[in-house]
C-alpha cells in the first residue's frame, strides 16, 4: 500500500471536479484530480455526442426556476457562475459558442472533445495533476482517502478534499453511486438516488397485459412522435419523444420525468396526457372527426383531414377501445388528451441524470460536509435535479467553482490557526 500527501484532493474528473481544480490552480494551490476512468470527462464526452449543450440563454430568473424545489439552494452558486459566465469561460478556452433556435447554447462545432481537450491542457499547464484509473473506495480509519489503482491500494492524505463523484446514471462511465454508504457511515444525510431525465415503462394497455402490444413493439418501437405535447397537472409542453420496446423516452418525456416519477412513487402509477395535434385547437379536431367520411375508413379519414398516421394512429388504436375509436366525441377528446398509463421509470443506469444524493442540509454554504470538515461536495452527487437544456452542466460548473472557493477558504483558515 502506497501513501501520498496532497494539498487538495479532488475525487472525480467530470465538469464539477475539473472546475474546482481550475479555481484552486488559479489561486496557486496544488490540486490532484483522481478519476476512476482511463481519462477524465468520460460522461461529459458522451453527453456531447449529439451536440454539446453547454447552457441555456434565457434570463437568470427563469433559468434558476428550472431547478424547481432546489432553485433557492442553487441560487448563489449559479448567480456567481451563470449562463453568461459559462459562455465567457468557453470563449477563454478558444471555443466559440452560438445560441440555437431553442435558446440552447452550443460550441460552434457542436463537439465536446475539443473543449475538454483544451480545458485539460490548460489545467495541466497550471500544475493540476491528473491521476486516472484511481477508483475511490471510501475513507480509511484516520480519514485518509482510499483508492484502488492499477499499482494497488493507495492512501491519500489531503488538507482538503472535493468530492465530485456524480450520481448513479451511466455507471459504465464511472458514476455508480457507490459513494453513498461511505458518506452515510460518516454521518452524512444522503437522499436515495433516483433516475431523472429518464424514460418510463407503460402500464397495462389492455386487460391481462402490461406494456405495449406485440404489434406496436414490432412496428413502431424506435419511432419518434412529433410534433406533440404532454400534459401532467398544470404543466403543458410541446416537443417530441420516442416509442420504446417497453414505453416512452425522449426530450419531451424527460421534461416531465421528475413529476411523473414522484407521482408513481406516491400512487403506484401515473397517467401522462398526450396531445397528438398541438397545432390544432380542440374545436378543429372535433369538427374534423365529426365530418362525414362516406365510404372511407376511419384511418384514411383521420389522415386526410388531420394528418394523423403512423405511430400516432397506432397509439390511438393501442390505448382506446374500438367503441371509443368510433365515438367521434371520445375520439376527438383522446386526440387532444390521450391518457398514457405509466408503471415505473426506467432503471437509474439508463437515466441521463439522477435526483437524490447529499442533502443540502448536510453541507454549509461552500458545500462542505458539516459531519466531515474539510470535505466538500459538488455537482450531481448533491440532492438536486434539472431538465436537459444545459441546466445540468451549468449547475455542475457553478458548484465545482463554489467547492473550489470553499476549499481555498478552508486552507486559509487552517493556515491562520496554525
């Protein structure tokens, strides 16, 4: 077993951990980043495969409200490093950004790899030491950090520690939530980790069967539905989603995922209302459905008059009885508010992000654990969640920065007391 000392040890080489390292290195403090994977930022790279969404361009107040019940807890950190600051930071790395039609902010080349490469190069040049293939395995009895490394077990004793270990989504990239019991053993209050920005399995769509019919699975799984809109409670949003073998997933579903997940936990099931024709008013739909169709079939009539076809038409047949399909009033109502019964969220390993984690009541204003002085938490391992759209990354950057500043204050206070 080897033993080393570090001024500040940062566990986790994702956006929050690297941002903490940047803050420390800019202050002239030696920072050591430990990551379980062969290179840092693996989840960051995968998240950017379809176009790296760094942040969102909307104003601060609506931006902050995207964090829901945790918006007040995140206010100070995000205000100090908001969406404007994220764009300026990327520009400082030589990465130009643009605002898309949805208000989302992307690098001009849409790629994550160049930004990460420039960032890691700048950190190394500033003296940050990156230790890959170092998997944290908890605390030693004296508080040292235990790592399983390729050379064997290693103990690291640090004056301050930043934990930026992520949640439990995409565990193959290092975020597996294994840290939760180790912190609980030290007296840290940790909320159970749950999937966020996730898909769902459908509940029974006909008596005696749960899930989609074989017809729907074989012919329409993987097909997108757009444009559509979802409604749950008072929330109504337009977008698109995809039918899966067992249910639904996609950006529109993710926007409702936290409320749907919580409703299922409370009631055992949730019903999501789907507007198949958001561009048509309810009256327009009623008029067209009731219009005489002569010898034409119902499917041909709906395709001709309303453009309903393919997966949308298949969903109507899947979720309505034959009697409902042939009752103009019930059919028109369902086209604008089709009830989709949901049984459960998909497993946490498939989720884009997670909810739960270290409760904010367990940390101080800098993210330091009250039960473990000198140890700071940042990023997705804290108990908050946000929709996709750049909000996740922005809060991770902001909390990493906050933890880095907190570690600097901690070091300063220790020096003053020595």
